[in-house]
């Protein structure tokens, strides 16, 4: 797992299916104290540890497959 910095992202983000990374905005590295960065990293690592990207992908696939079974008129 890698930690990257980016000027193009506004919020810390955990991304990737096969090679997950945590992207930290450059402003956060410059402005936030070390303790807060540690908390942010732990939070993003938790997303990766729970496989949140895979869970979101599975939810979207199920929603797509069962689109025609939605109730109408609710």
C-alpha cells in the first residue's frame, strides 16, 4: 500500500482495487499537525481494510442487475 500526495485532490482519499493507495492533498501535509494526519491516515487505511471500494462496486453491480425489479409508484 502506498501513500501519495497530490495538488489535484481536495480531500484525503483511499482508492484502488488491486494496488490500493491513500492520496493526501498537499495542503493537508503543509497545514495539518502530525497527530491529525495520523488520524486521517488511520481513517483511510480503515476504508482499505474493509474493502470499501469492492463493496461499493458490488452494490452498484447488484443495483444494475436488479434495476428492472424496482417497484414503481413509491
